[in-house]
C-alpha cells in the first residue's frame, strides 16, 4: 500500500521541476496527506508551499536537505520541522549556497576541459533564480546530447573520477545536526543506501549521528531497493533511531520514484511522525 507521507521532495527552489505550489498540488493529486518540502540548502520555498497546502488539505512539514562532508564524502541530512526564521540556520545555509555556486563554476571549467563548453551557463539558465545543483548540469548534458537521460549522466560525468566532478567541503555533520536541533527540527540521514561507505563506515556514521543527537534515517526512499528497506529498518532499530520515508521526487523524468508510489515503512519501524499531531488522521 502506498504511504500517505512524503517527507523528502524538491521544488524549483533547488533542483526540482515544479514550483512549491505546483509540487503541493501534485502531491495532493497523488494521494499524499503529509508532505515535507526539503530543498537543498534552501528554505525560501516553505512559505509558498505551506500556503498551497492549506488549499489542498495537506498537512505541511517544514524541511530542508543540508549538504554535509563526512570523512571526505558528501552526505545529505534532512531537517524536518525546522524553523525557517532561525537566524543561525538561515546564515549557515546562505554560506552553503555561496559555496555551491563556486563549485558549479569549477564544474563548468572541468567539463570545458573535456570538450563540453557552456555547461555552467547552461546549468545556471536551467536553475534560473535557484541554486545550481548537479541535476541542472545533468539536464544540460542531456539536452545537448551528451547522455540519453539524467540517470546515465552520472555514469559518465559529475561523479568521482569523471569530468565535471569537483570535491567540495560542505558543512560538517556536527554543525548540521546542531543547527537543525537548535531550530527545533528533527535531523534525518537522507537515503543512506546511496552512500558508498562500506559496512564499517556506515556503522561509524550511524553511531556518530546518534551521539550528536540525530533522530532518524530514511528507511524507505526513492533510490532504495526493497532489500535496503529491510537493511535500514534493522539499522534504525539497532541504533534506536526512528524511521522516515520520502520519494526524493524532483519531477517527471528526473526522479527515482513517482510521488505517491512509495511503500509504507516495514513492520516494526518506529515512524519519525509517531508523536506528530499532523499524523492524528491515522488514529
């Protein structure tokens, strides 16, 4: 049965194809009852999304997805129920967005060395007024015939060892978790199955995250396989973490999973929403 919660998705504020109000309307049409907007390092779409949620009878959750560097790897930490007016969080995210643009320029230069010119300008045009992400570069590469679709882009470009990859030092894990908690939010490790950490580092990450005050991990998410649902359900139980889920929806053609199709959490998981008033409709 499809879940009625979607606690991870993106709008045009970061690298999604739908504006915040359009995304909320789409979620409502797909049967979502509780929605969190979690744009990359940016909370400026929350107000418009919240207003649209009232119109569509959706329970709306403030969210953000923060880029983090941990052991020289890039991870993502979702903050749910964050305070979008928290000054420390806003200031820190603004610094991350500045770093994102600097990285994007370096990515463009690297792709130019590989014979692909105008990538930064093309990605910036696709991003319009939002931050530039790898997804914008991927869309540019597809539109200009360098790959058949955005998923295949990441086999040829933008990842470690390929043209367009640029290592970048993001916020550290302790700072990200601390900022989310200080703003009243709930820190969640996003799509842990996507990180090539190996068993030991995955266990170390979970231990450190929990010790810093982390609260949950995404057990069911668009990029996880059914066996990974079970794997991370067990991981959540082992580290006394709650379980979250989300489609990680970006838009048609650039998403791992369609919104409204994500399955429920495995039996035995403690949902991240277990004490939320927004979940009272389940009673």
